C-alpha cells in the first residue's frame, strides 16, 4: 500500500453518508476524482454491485480518464451476475482494460459480511449497512489502513479469481 496519493483535501466527503442517492453520488465523485488525483490503485468491493452506478456513461468516462499504465483496479464480489445484468457498459469497459483489472470472487461469503467499500491509498468509503446505504468516508490514515487490511484479508484468503474478461469456448 502506498499512501502518498493526494486526496486534495475537501474534494471528497469526510464523514457519514446515508441513503442510496448519497451512496451512488459518492461512488461517482470518487471515481471522477481518481483520474484527476492520479490514484494508482482502487479496490471496489461489494456482494453484487447491484446498486453501484458502474454502468453510467459518466462513470465509464471517469474510469477511462483514470485508466492507464501503472494503474490497478481490484474488484471483489460474492458473484458478478448483477454486474453483467445491470452494467453492460462497465462489462465492455472491463474487457478493454482487462490488463489492469483483477476480479476476485467469494461465492461462499455471506452477502452482508463481504465489505461494501471503495478504497484507494488516498481515501476510502465504507458502506457499513449496505441495505440502508449507510456508511463513512474519509482520508484519515487509520481509516485507509484499516480498510486496506480488511480488503486484503478477503482478497488473499477468502476469494479466488473470477469474472473473466472474455468467454472462451467453441
């Protein structure tokens, strides 16, 4: 983990958020900020990404602005069925940028145990109650380190590769 990426203080929410609309806007804002601030690593984690705005044109434009050599996006989910069903633009984008994306799956996880989080070395958003979309966000070092450690545990010990960028077969 590298903590030198700048969060541009005041640019992203510091504190509590509540509600589906606030959560979705926070994801949009964070991904837009990622390209501007030059975040080198992003981890997205959620049971299904059902209510994430991943398929929106503006989000794909933000991801395009962020993606380039030296960047890494890791995704963690119980499964990616809802991503395929609800976010076709993101699925296409994911295929294009497969070389910088690692997708992990934890099919045996309880959906409420899997962290719902957007993490970067500069800022983190953690949805503590995914059902009500209640959580906290901030750039404090302690919050970033704790989020990273939680996600690393899931990625390294409770998940395996999944959600391939292409379907192979005859």
